[in-house]
């Protein structure tokens, strides 16, 4: 029984609920949050991982029915490979966050924000995400989905002193609601065609191309809204940074993945048919999101905002993979479609890992230096070496550099894209490589961005007093980051192992796996065939290490002491911390080249020449183009409608009389 | 993969490391000649490296561990990347280990740490150099990958060894896509290796520096490794251009004779390439930084043209 | 069938109904409150008479009772209360001429025609007679409503409300031989209580906006320009 | 039968008794006691109905449909009484209401309950009309309880508009009676809903449709259907908060109940004609209009109670729409929505009452940072609004889910309108809620003695209904659905 995946999933949900329940006591005993709630949270994560891995290993499907829900539609849960994979993703990050939280939460004790709310909603949030992944009928799915949104909203608005935070949270909930309703419509159509709200009924639905496309578009809109695809993304960088950092890690690292899960579940699982038009749509939107995401990220100097924009980028990359998968599957190239699909899944877990890691790192900085603004950081590596190391690993991974995990998934995506020559239509043959080019550009820009982040935050000299005073963070926080960092390296070095695990997902969903990928032994990753492409990740890592060691031994004779001296800087005056390159300065060339894409306001502040300051504000164009018009429309409508309530009773009576006469006219 | 392949691989790797300074010296010599100077001997780079290695190494107080580790990482990554490009023979284990995308990745890794090292000391010039380096590379990378895609889609493989094999067999027929790809790749190579007109390796004016600005603070063995890595990169791109587009003479097996022949061939190709580079660097002037995008967009454009002409003109023939 | 064939009783009822309608026109037009109250009282009397006639015709004794009730309530009690109120509110000299009398009359006539047009298809042929009464009562109801719309004076509005009630009662009595007694009592009780409450409100309104002009009660609104 | 009489006439006794009680504290407790008695009586009645389908006599007719509403009414009445004791106490101490006012309040509260229960339980359309009119009379004085110019104005509008509406409803009733004259053997039965329902097919369609128009406009005024809704926000915002709670939670339900009952008759008589669904279409039109207009109104609110009264209009519109659409699924959803909306909305009004006392004003702009001032109230309001906005796991989501899916099956394109309306409504509610609940606390705000028990009970129930509908209730609703639509859902 205890080896049954569903048992573990149930345990995970139970523990999550328990943690949120226990946290109610933290009103009087703040310690409870650290010593009871967080460990429970971590345990919930662990058992979710266990459930997921079991489901991935023994590839059978487990289902169950809960005694909840509507009388004729009880909640049905189903744990197949896909769900298992996402359970594992959710669980891993939650585990790390659970480890990290005790140290981080200490900073909040004694604050005037309520701790029970924080712990309780975190637990419910995890419950919601787990239930979304497990749900096997539309009703439970929607309940869990909205639970996820609502609880995360409460967590976002937890620091509610600043009006900006409140606005962000409101916007977040609104957008989540819009997305959810679109998903609801989607399920409505599927249920109407499939005669039933259980997913099993929807799978049997016979959809014409038109209806299938309608459902696809609704799903794409709804889940894309949640996942933060451009141009629906504008709420994301507002909301994610506002939450406490470990929650931001959960939201950016996991919740977006749950949206990806929803998209895969509906499009690959329920609709069950593919059309190249869809593939093109997903591919284009994905590429645009990736590029815009990273460009906007480059313009940020608030660390957490920057990371949030990178989530947009990475979600874009994931959707590029999915788009390629749809494209190839719809044109009958099953193998390559599977490669793209695996690439998307692989990038999903990768992004979960390194984005979680980076947000936890940002949290560590916030904890140690109370600072989110890059322009005030600097030299943190010497003050918090462990965090510095883990953050560096995160930066390398997200920049898709070997031998870390980010590179593997991008490599796989490229491999899929490079099979475009097999497509029949010349248009598609040329669209796909262009998307690949955008992916390459994105990768390079991401590297630039994280050079900026790491260089400005951790290297050089401190730019402000609190940062200069920063102390290393407590052990639990280091543990939380360490786990994720280790996993980043592991997934980068042993892709074959993980891909053989992942195979269960496409086997369950598309009916065929990717055996040839690992057919040449654990050393060689050969997605299509050994002749086409191969990547010996472990070898690369080992040889890099060897050369490093050899180099050190040869030239460094071990780590030989070096003489320390003043900075030379071409012999100019001794540089101070204010002479360092700032984050905005670093991004300036790129800002100039891609200036059209941003809404830039820059100029000089201050009247006297001596205290003039340079002012720069880069804002998102999506606001003016997509959000504000809708708002204005509603405002105009309301202004018209309120005339009804004129305040004069005779006019009211007139309305009654008029309505009466009109109705009589109609009916008689 | 049998033992002999690994031996070849090792041999090539060592050869890369050994030959890198020579190419740099050859280009220096040619440029001096073209400027009517006698110039230093082509062995000068070796002497410089030796001198730097034997000198004492100093570091700024503000420098961190990243600053110390960077030279080793940069050198290792560049070397590994180079080792994966067939120099003498296409029977190359490392080519299977790291295909062309992985090579790009390794170079990016090296660049990443180079830029970090530039920012580590916390000087204005270091940051400036890092910013510009990442800027240029961000624009160059897609161009390079697209150019490479043209090759790989033609050869149906991202494994450089098999690409070269393919080209050897099919080198007879003339491909429009290759012209564009070659042109694009040359521009990218110029930008990536920091040559005129994008960057000037011999400049002494800090404000125009890119690569030099990042390694301003280095000294001793660290500086030596950085210089060596730069020379390796130059050689790497040279070999890439020569062997992929003009694969003639490269050995497809491990027979000593064939290897000797291919060595001769590659040396000749590189000498010619050196001449071309030296001439171009003499006649061209360095551009302003903000004209670099135009330059690299041209590279990307050419690469894309290559790709399109491939998928439209050549597939299905 | 034509008018001549109707029994005398029903002819009489038709006449009375016509007069009821006329009185509601008078109500509509009347500028002086006191006169309007008188007109309302007469309307009550007429309705009571119709009821009595129906009772006489059908011989249902509970109708006699309801006739008496109507007379007491609509013709005596309520007018008397209104009178008292008006005097205590010093409104007995109050006159409020209509803004556009011609227009109002046109509207009222239109309503009458409309209600006739509405009722025509309703009733089967053999019920020709009831049909007309229904039409008349509907006209009275609508006219009462119209009066509430056009009159800006609280008391006048109440009069309109009450004349609506009259119309209802007329309909109930004339074409259905009256409703069950319980219901009628309930209705009567409600009307009475309503009248009392109206009385209370007149004073409350007066003390809050020292006038009974309903147009001046427009505090509660969503209009943006007020905000 | 005794249970029935007890449940209906206990409030009447209370209404007559309470004015005589001099001690206010006693009056408050007595109020609660009477409400408890009523509730227990209705529960007994419910048991009774559960085993023998129908309890009926000359005047009363209790079946699954109205016994369910009876219990709901009695329950909300009880919780509101519990809430109103400390609340009105606070009001009285603050001197806004005199001793006489308090006695009037208690007596009228019971009188109102009486009219509600009578309207629900009676079989006679005339009595129904009398009861609904009586409800107006009972509440109109309470609306003007505070004697401010606004209160009086609101009361006057409430009185006149509902009076006129109800008068039209009476005309409709008369027409029905008239139609029944030629069908029924005993004309005296012409107002019995049962009799009419049984002979519905023979009723003359043209008359019944005209009658339905009058009835719809009449009772629709009470339901708060646009464009006859104007009295509703005024009355809600100016009356004492317990009054707003029962108005939103009960009165609207009862009026809608009346409309539904009458629709059943009219549908029966129109079944054979060219336009069998005329009544349904009318309801759908009104419902959709009210729904959309109310959602837009939500955005321009300055008064917290007005805002929530518009939200009531919105939800009433949704129910009307669902009832009009007919069909088991939609009807089931509408009945469920009636239940959860009453519970949630009265809970919200309770918290709003406390909130207004905390801030000392009803103006949205001056209520700030509740969650810090008095977390219980803040969270209550937050969760209440989340529930009313249709967020799972609260029950409102369940019913809206049912209604939406029913719409998706019968009128797919209207679903888009509904969904956009839901979004607009949500945005309107939360944009005002946010600053009230969150943010820094102004100095003036002080915690007040609050009784959050009703809120906890109501929201707890709503949460439960959202997670799972107990078999008892679902069977119950299903039988009601079967009464209305003639088809089982389960």
C-alpha cells in the first residue's frame, strides 16, 4: 500500500493541509511556523516527489474517487506519468522551500503582518497545486485551480503596506480570474461535446476542426494568461516579486509550471488531435515571449522583478518546445515531436529548479541586506560566500551554459528545431529555424543579463551601507538553496538518466517514447540518432574538471598565494564603489539597440547642476497596448449606465411604466 | 569509439594548444609587414606567454575568488571547445561528445566568466568591457548559430565530424546557402575573436577596448592564460571556417600518412586565412561601438539568407 | 352583440365605468389638491356603486359587504384622512398646474386606447361586456401610474397610487365577481396601513426637506457629476 | 400542521408582543428566542414534508420547494437576530435611534419574518400578494429608522416604487383569477396556486401571458430587476444593517419565489401555443439585463452598502436568468445559488455592519486597513467577498458553475456574456474591497464589540456546500427541481 503512488500523493496533500492548519497556532507561538509548519511543508514536498517518481517508474495509471464534489460528479483523481512528473516538479521545489523557510521566516517574526496567514495560505497553495495536477474532472480541476490562484493572491498581498503591492495583487487576482473563466469555458465546450465533465468523457469527445480549434484557443488563452505569455504577461512581473521570496520561488518556479501542465493536459491529453496551425501559433507566441521576457528583464534593476521577467522568458522557451512538438506531431513526425515534447518537459523542471534557486537567493539577499535594488548591492560574494556560490550556479544554469541543466533542454530544443528539413511545407521549414534563431538570441541575452546580475550584486564593492553590513544567512536557507543547486548540476550532467525517466510521459500521452535517446549508454545523449547529434554531458563535465585541475596544478601549483595590491585601473585614482558600472549602465547598449520595444523615459532630475541626477524609467508597452483599452471601455460603459440611478423618483416610475407598456406590446 | 580515436582527440587538443600562439604571431608579423615594419618574430607570442607565466601574479584587494578562477575556466572551456572541432581527422571522439551547439555553449561559458572577471574588481573599465562584450556576443551568437544551422540542416547532423564528412562527399556541387553561411560566419568570427573592425586587440585607448578592458587587472599567469585562451579562440574559428567550408585534405581515418597530409592542408589554409585577416585589419578601421549592431545584423541577415535559401532552394531537390 | 341587447344593469355599469375613467382624468388634470381629493372620493363612490350593482346582479352577498367596505374605505376614510393631512400640512391652498396639460391628456388618451387594444384579443366574444370593463380598469390603473409620473407633489402621487388601487378593485369586482373575502380584507388592510404610513411620511419628508416636492429628493444617486 | 402554524405565526405573536417589552436587552434576547422557535418549527415542518411529500390545507401548501426556502428564511432570520442584538445595541447607545425606535425595530423585524414565512407557505395567490405588500409595509419604517433626510428619501422611494409594483402585481393576479373563472368548477378556488396549476393547460393563454407581464413587473420590482431596481440600493444603504441583511438575503428570494411559482402556471397554459417559452424568455432577458447593469454599477460605488446591494441585484439577475432558462441543471443551480447567495450576502452585510461601526462611516473612501484594525472583520469581509465573487471552494462557485454549464448546453453564446459579466463584477468588487481591507490604518479607527458567529456559521456552510453537497440537501433540491421543471436531475 505504502508503495502506491496515490498513497504518497494523498500523504502529500494531507501534510500540506496539516501544515496550514498548524500554522494557525503561530499567532501566539511564532516559533511554530519555523519548527513545525515548514518541516511539514518540506515533508509534503518529499512525499509529492515520491508519488511522482513512483508514477514515472511503474508506468501504470492510478485513479480514485473522493467523497466530495457534486452528487452526480464526485471528485476524481488520476495519477498518470504526466501528473507524476509535475507532482515531482512541485514537490522538489516545495521541499527546498520548506527547508529554506525556517531561516527566512525568522525575519518576519515580530512584524505586524499575520504569520498564520502566511503559513496557512502557503499550505493551501501547495494543496491547490497538487490537486490541480491530480484532478481528473473539470470541476475538481477548476476548484483546485482557483484555490491555487486565490491562496497565492493572499500570499502576494501579504505585505500590503505599499499601494503598489495592493495594486499588483489586485491585478494578479483579476488576471487569474479571467484566465480561469476562459479555462472554464474551455471545459464547458469539451463537456458539451463529450457529454460529461470527467476528463475520461472529454477524451472520448469527437471534435470537429472548428470546435477543436476553439477549445485549443481558449485553453491557450487561459493557461497562457496564467503562465504569463506575452502579451498577457504584464501582471506577472508586478505580482511575483511582491510576495515573500520563498513564495515567489513557488509561484515562479512551480505555479507557472502548473499552468504548463494544464495546457499539456488539455491540448495533448483531452483534445488529442494536432494541427500545424496550432503549432505555428504556439511557436510564434512562445518565441516572442522568450525574447520580450529577456529584453525586459535586462532593463530591470529590481532583482526580483528581473527574475520574474525571466520567468516570462523561460515559459516562452517551454512553449517553443511545445509548439515544435505540436508542429511535428501534426505533420506525422512522431519521433521529432517527442524530442520537442521531452525538451519542453526538461526545460520545465530545469526552470523550476534554477528559478526557485535564484528566488531563494534573492530572498537570502533580502534577508541579509534588506535590499532588492541591484544598484545598491555589490561585493556580496565575499560577505555571503555560500549564497554567492549557489546563486552563481543558478545564473550559469539559467544562461543555458554547459555543463548545467539549462543547456541540456535548450540543446534538445535546438535538436528538434534542426529537424525542420523534414517538414514538407517550405513556409514551416523556414519558420522553425527562425524561431530557433530567436531562441539563440534569447539565450545570449539571458547570459548577458545574468552577467549583469551576478557582476553587480555579488562582485565588485558594496554600493550601500546595509549591503556592506550583510551577514551570511542561517543554515536552513543555505540548505534550501544547496539542494536546488545540486539538482541543477545533476540534471546537467546526467540527462540520459532523467530522460529515461521522462520517457514515461510521452509513452502515456502520445503512445511512443524516446528509447533511442539513451540507447548508446548513459554517457551519450542521442535524441534522434547517434549520427544526427550526440552530447556527452558527463564527459564534458569531467573533462572540464580535469583541465581545471590540471591547469591549477600546472600553473597554479595548487592554489598558490598571490600578492594583493591596490586596483590598478590604468593608473587612474583609486576607484571607489560609486565608480563601478551600474546595472542600468550595463544594459545601456542593448537598451539603445532594442529601444523601440520599450517605453523609455529618461532625463535629468534636479535644477542645480551640482545635484542633478540621471533618471531612467523603462516600462512595459503591454500596458498601453492591451490592458488600458479594456479598462477604459469598462469605465465608459459604467459612466453610461449610472444614468439609470438618476435619483428622481418620477423618472423611476416612468421606467416602470415604460417597461410595463413595452412588455405588454411585446407579449400581446 | 575505440582507443585510437581518443588518442587522435588528445593529439589534436594538444596541437590546438600548441599552435594557437603561432597563428597570432603569424598575423602580427603580416600586419607589421603590411605597415612597412619588420615586426617581431612569429614566435614572439610564445615568449610573451613564457614571460607572463614566470612573472609574479598580483591581484587587487577587491578581487574575489571568481577573479582567480576565471582564467582557468576560460582557458579550459575554450580549449575543450576547440578540441571538439576536427583539426586533422574526422575520426574524433570529442566531436561526438560536444557537437556544434555544445561548442557554442562552451564558448559562451568562457565568455560568461571572462565578463564576470571583468566586473569583479569593480572598476569602470572592467564593467564597460563586460557590458560591451556581452552586448556584441548577444548579437553575434544568433548569427553564428543560424549560420551553423545551415550547415547542420544540409548535413542532417550537428556533429561537426559528420558535417565535414558530408561536405567531403558532396563538396562537388555548389551550394548558395554555403556562400551566405560562410560570409555570415566570417563576420561573426571577426566579432567574436575581437578583431578589427569590431574590437582592436592592440589598442591602448581604454575607451575603445572590449576584450582588453576586461583583462586590464590581470597579471602574471592569469594574464597568460587569458591571452592564450584568446589565441585559442582565434585558431578555433579559423579551423572551423577552413575545415567546414573547405574540407579538402582532412583525414577521414587515422592513417599516419593521411594525418600528415591533413596537417599540411590545414596549415596552408590557416596561412591563407591569416593573410586575409591581416589585410582586412590593415585596410579597415575600427567602428564605433554602436555601429557594431549594423555589422552583426548584416551577419545575421547573411546567415538567415543562407538558411532560407537552403530550406527553399535546396531541400527537396 | 350590441349595446342595446345588454341588460339594463350592465348598461348602467358601463356608464359608471366610463364615469370612473372620467374621474381619473379629472384627478390627472386637477391642479388644486383639495379638489383632487374630492375627485378621488367620487371615484371611490362610483367603484362602490359598481360593486353594489355586480352584487345585485350576481346576488353574491359577500359582494355587498365588499361594496360597503369600498365605500367606507375609498370614499370616506381615505379622502377624510387625506383632507386632514392636507389641512395640517397647510396645503389646502396649494395648486400645482400641469406643465404641458395638452401633452398629458394626449398621453392619457393614448393609454386608454392602448389598454383597449390590449384587451381586445384577450377575451372570448361572449364576454364582450367584461372585456370593456377590463379595458376601463386597466386604463384607470395606467392613468394612475401616469399621474404618479407627472405629479411632483407627494400627496398627488399618493392620490395617483390610490386611484390605481381603485382601478384594480374595479377590475377585480366587475369581471370576476370579486375575490375571496380573506383576500379582499387583506387588500383593504394593506391599503389602510399604507395610507397611514403615507401620512407619517408626509411629515417626515416635510421636516427633512421642508417641502413635499418629490423632485427635491435626489440625494441618493450614482450620478458622477454629483460626486 | 401544528409545526406549520407555529412556524408561521410565532413571528406574528412576536410582532405583537415585542413592543410591550420595555427592557431593550430583554427584547434583543426575546427576538433571538422567537427566531430560534421559528427555526425549530420550520425544521420540524421540513421533517414532516420529507416523509409525506406535501402538507396542504385551504390556505397553506407546503412542498419541497417552499419548505426549503422556509428553512432558509428562518435560519437567516435567526442569525440576523443574533447579529442585530449587539449591533442595534451599539446603534442605540450611539444615540442614532430612540427607545421607541428600538421597540419598533424589534416588532417590525418579527412582522417582516411573518410576512416572509406567510408568503412562502401560502397557497393562495391573493394571500401571497398581501404578504409581499405587508413585507414592504413592515420594512419601510425600518428603512427610515435613522430619520436622516437620506433615510426618509430612501424609504419614500422604496415605498412608492414597491407599492406601485405590487399594485401591478395585484392586477396580474386579478387577471389570473379572471382566467380561472371559466375553467374552475368552484370559482372561489381561482386564487389557489394548486388549483390553477392543475388546470393551467386550460387557462386562456392570451390572458395568462398578459397577467404574467403584470406579475413579472410587479414582483420583479421586489426582486430588484433592472430597470425597476432603483429602490433597492437606496433602501439597503440607508436602513439599519440587519435590515439590509434580511432584505438581500430573504425578501428578494421570496419575490423571486413568487415569480417562479407564477411562471410554472403560465408555462402550463402557454405550453400549447406558438410561444411556449415566453415566460422563460422574459425572465432570461430581465435576468441578463439586471446582471450586466449591476456588474457595471459596481464600479462606481462610494457607499459600501450600496455596493453590496448592487451585487445582490447582480446575483438575483443570475438566478432569474437561470430560472428562465429552465431545465433541471439550470434550475438546480439557481436553487442552490438562492441558498448560497442568501447565506453569503447576509454574512457580508453582517461584517459590513461591523466595518461601518469601526470606521464610523459607510463611505468606501474612509474605511481603511480593516485587517489590521480588527482582523476578524477584515478577514470576514475578504472571504465573504471572495465567496460572493464566485471563488472556489465556496458554494457560490458551485452554483455558478452549474448555471454556466447549463447555459453552455442550451445557449452557448450567452455564456460569453455571463463570463465577461462575472469578470467585470469581480473587478468592481475587489477594486473597492482592496483599500478597505488592506493597507495602513487611519488613527480614528477603533475595534468594536463584534459578534462574528453568524458570519462564521454562514461562511462555514457556504464552504461546506462548495466542497460537497450533502445527499439530504441534494435530494431536497432535486425534488424541488422536479417540481419546477418536471424532470429529475439526479
